[in-house]
C-alpha cells in the first residue's frame, strides 16, 4: 500500500511538472521536481523526462548537463529515453552539447553512437565545426562508428520552375 501511495504521489508530481513545462514555466517545474525529491519520491525515468520536457519547452539546455551529472554521481546510467531527451535538450546550445559530450565520454561505458551523431550534427548546425570534428575524432579514437547523418530536407522547388 505504501508503494502504491508513493507511485500515485509521484504520478501527480509528473503531471504537474508536465503542465508547468507546457506553460514554459521552468522555474516552477524545477521547484516541483525538487519538492518531489524532498517528499521521498525518487527521480526516476518519468520525473526526469518531465523535467527535461519543461527545460526544452522553456529553451533551457543546461538542465540536461546537470541531470546527466546527477546520474553520474549516483553511479547509475540514465535509461535510453532519458539520455535521448538530454541529448535533444542540450543540442539547442553548442556549449551545452559539448558539455554533454564530455559527460558521456567520462561516464560509465562508451557513449551511444546515436547520441554521438546527434551531438555532432547539432554542433555542425550551430556552425561549431571544431566541436563537431572533435566528437568525430573522439569517436574514431574510442572505436565508435558514427551512424550516418539523417538526410537534409529537400529544398522546395519554386512554383513555375522545372524540377
């Protein structure tokens, strides 16, 4: 019964964090996340994804780095969905994308090839060629095969011209 009550409480916190994220209210979403932890609920997959969603909606990249640091300090790797969300959020800023890459390299095990590709491509899109090349060089050194970049969207053909 106690476990069911904690789960219901955690679910309520998650819903509140998600609502605040939809309103781009990052400060309140973080306050609720911290209150959830103080109430004894663990920062598991659901709350972390909700917090990253709020960060993304609010245009904040730094929380992705901080969340990965917390996982490192706890000695637990984030699950695949949390890692993917953290990479996506961090990719909105070249400096945060670089910081996430450094955390992934320093963490347990090797960085996931998909995360490496996403961060590499984010840096390239931001015009940070040296950062993108640094990730590619790290991957070569670590023996990580970067998956191919997704194809660029096709350029629209102006009306009245031959394709």
